[in-house]
C-alpha cells in the first residue's frame, strides 16, 4: 500500500519551508511529509526526522540532508540537543498512525486483522494491549474506554472483558472484537464507524501514552523554534485536538500567533483517495 501523507499541500502552506532552512518532522513515519519538506529546503536545509518505530526509521533512505532518530518525540528537547540541530524554522507533528502500523506491523492496531494484541509503536515499551485487557481492573479499563475512546458502552465492554478473561486469556484482536460485539447493543452496531473503533483507539492511546506525551512535548517546541518559526500539528481525534487548541490559545500574544482560526480539514477529494484522512484536523501557529 502506498503511503499517502495527510493534508500535504496544507502542511507545506503553513510550514512555509524555504531553501536552506531547518525543520523537524517529529513523526516522520513513512517519510511522506519529510520528503516533501526536503524538496523545498534544498540545497543546504536539513530535516530532523523522528519516529518511535525502529522499522519505519530503517525503511527510510538515508539522505545527506535528513537526520534520522529513533526515539519518542516526548524527548524532543533532548534529541535536538544531542543532534546539535539548531535554527529550527518549523516543527511538524502528524499524530495519525502510519499505514505501516495498520497494514504490516502485525501488532494488532487494526480490528480487521487477526493479530496479537500488542499495539506498541516501539517494542521497547513494556506495556502492551494484551496486558491491559488481561490484568487491569474493571474500573481502570472502563476509565480509559470512557476517557480516551469516548465510548458510551465503556462499562458494559469492561464487564465483558473481565468475564471473558476468566475462562481464557484474551490474546488476539479478533477475540477482543468478539467481546466488544457482545457488549454493544446490536442496534448500535451498523454505524458509520465500526463498533470496535473507540475501544481499540482507547487501548492504543493508553499503551503508547499518547496524550501525555503530546502535552509534554508542546511546550518544548517553543524552546526549540526560532522567532518566526512555525508549529503545525495534525490531530485525529477530539482529545488531541483539544490539547493543541488549548496550548495555542493559552499562549496567544505571549509567545504564539495562531495561523488557523479554525482547524483545517481535508477536502472531499482527499478523503475519497485516502479515507483515513477524514478525521484529520490541522492547526498552525507561529512563534513571536
């Protein structure tokens, strides 16, 4: 499957890369946005590409103006210092999963494939989806489904998980999907979004500590960007978007100028080509 970077035209518009400038792609993934930025900053500009998945970093072709680091973006300041990556004109976060995670990782990110319940971006991470569903308490599971999945049947799903694991360990995605199917009333199942979507989202966010990492990294960007530098964040669900929106709003006129009054959404044409882009929201700001 060809990787299609989300909102690519809009990313370039708001980052506004110019020849010889330096940029950071904090979620380089399969390199779609990274390579598009590199084309604009030749001959001497550089991109620092960061990704937590070793396989994705290894899959990218080494270029003289691309510095690749396998790490969690929560360590952004540390990474920048270590790599001596200075004069940063823009930082990009694309918070969506790459198609590699869904299609090829075999780590149980998709409820449409029967795979082990893993859901880790990095194999160094000790927490897996399997540990959550088999060892966490009912109240802990219910809490993450409600908070991170905004799942209205959180209580029922948590109850069914606890009941199911008493007879055998829950080890695969299809086992979990079947449990969710029994918990969600059938009249709520034929919806636009699959009935397992919210549960899988909540567990994935928990495994990778995604919201906490985002909250910790946003303030770091202001220490790294040079004045006039731009910050572009693409989020895929309301909790991420709210974090970004509040971060921008709280710093307006102190250290940031907001460039997007409302979040930028993909056009119908893009959604048709790349259905996964449908929930993407881009927010951009400039350091003052």
